[in-house]
C-alpha cells in the first residue's frame, strides 16, 4: 500500500465531520498509559476496563459493538448517536486518525496510507470543511503526551529485551551450547497474542498492563513502570542457578518484551528475528 509522508505544514481536509465511521472495524492496540487513561475516562479501574473492554490481557481494544459502517462492528467505546464515550482519554491511534506515525532512524514522520486520503470514502463531505495543516491537527488532538508515552514505552520494550539478552549471553547459557532459547524466541514472535499472554502468565501480564501507578506526566509514569518491571525481574531472576532456569527466564522476559511490542503496534515476528540476529552475532546459537 502506498505511504504518503507528510510535513507539519502540509494542508489536508483534516476537519472531522464526526460521522464516527472510522470507529468501525479497526484494530487498536494499547500501551499501559493508554489503558490507564481509557479507564480513568470511563470511571473504571484499569483492571475493570481491561476485563470489560480489552483483549489479550489489555493490549487491544475490543471492537464488539453494533454492526454499522461496511457491516463491521463498532469499537466497544462507541455509542450510537453520541460518538466516542471516552473522547478525552482516547488512545493515540484515535487521536492521529486519519494519520499514522512512524519512527525511522530516530525521526518521527506522520503519513497516511493509500492512494486516496482515508476520510474521503467514509466521509466524503470533509472536502467541504475547513482545511488544516498537519501540525494544527496534531495540536488540536493533543497527541503530545500520548506520543511521549508511546516513545518511552519503546525504551521499556528494549530494556526488557536487553534483560533477555543478558540472561542468555552474560550468564554462560549461550556458551554452554544452548540452542533452545533462540528457538523459543522465534516461536514467540509468531505466536498468536492470546497464546503469548498465556505463556507469560497472569502475574507478568498484570505487572505489564495494569501497574499501580498514577502520574499525570507520561515520562514519569513510564519511568515508574520501568522501575517496577526491573524490580520484579530482579526479584524473580536474581538467584537463578541452573541453565534451565536461565533459559526459562530469558524466554519469559523476551515474551514480555514481545507482548509489549505488539501493544505498541510493532511487529513481534520482525522484532524477534532482529533480536535473534543480534544474539547470534554475540555467540548465541539456534
Ligand atoms: S473518517 Fe475522518 S472525517 Fe470521518 S469520522 Fe473519521 S476522522 Fe472524522
Ligand atoms: S476509542 Fe473512541 S475514537 Fe477510538 S475507535 Fe473507540 S470509539 Fe472511536
């Protein structure tokens, strides 16, 4: 599909006509900051919101509402004749839509996909509404704190993967000739999200998706969450002795990294392969 890269100055028909047609049939992944804000807006605890409205332990918003636009189901948060019931807490993907966001070589790009501007098919009337620059649109949608949280969680994901590397490469496990660990990393990259959540187990999924943190600053929130995950890993993995224990710990924490990666909209298969190549270049075998 064609990707159209945009600059902040590009002018587009970005005034929403509010039909809600784009709240049907989408896949919206969530990071823990987004889950926290959705729950707050809904006046639920994050755990309640996760149980009622999310799949795979909280990383995906359910789309199990009424059938509508193009015979697709509405988002669980969409209310007929009203719109989004969590508007102020809506996740980044909804704030950005119809735009997308990519990070390439540490630079952020906004874009839209397809030959045609995405709003034109569901809401052709947008051409009659005021045009906005991409920069103005993003400001109006208040994407800033959600972008900061998203980018900070990418660092948490890498920290979790680094822990899996350390357990494999710095403990003598790889040197022992272990081949099972990378084989499991590969398997997890292609595992369906339900199976991966089961493999990680409830305790880690809860620590990953519904940490007991409330902080209005996205960077402080994510930093506290990172510290919590690191502390948990130290408690669990601090006294490992056998290669079997090290193998299991490396697989588990890589599973946590891949589960979080999916919630951040990354492709777990590509990431697992990238991380396997890195481990192999440092002496690990498959
Ligand atoms: S498709 Fe575009 S114009 Fe239509 S409701 Fe969604 S964002 Fe608004
Ligand atoms: S969270 Fe709100 S804006 Fe996003 S898809 Fe659901 S109903 Fe639409």
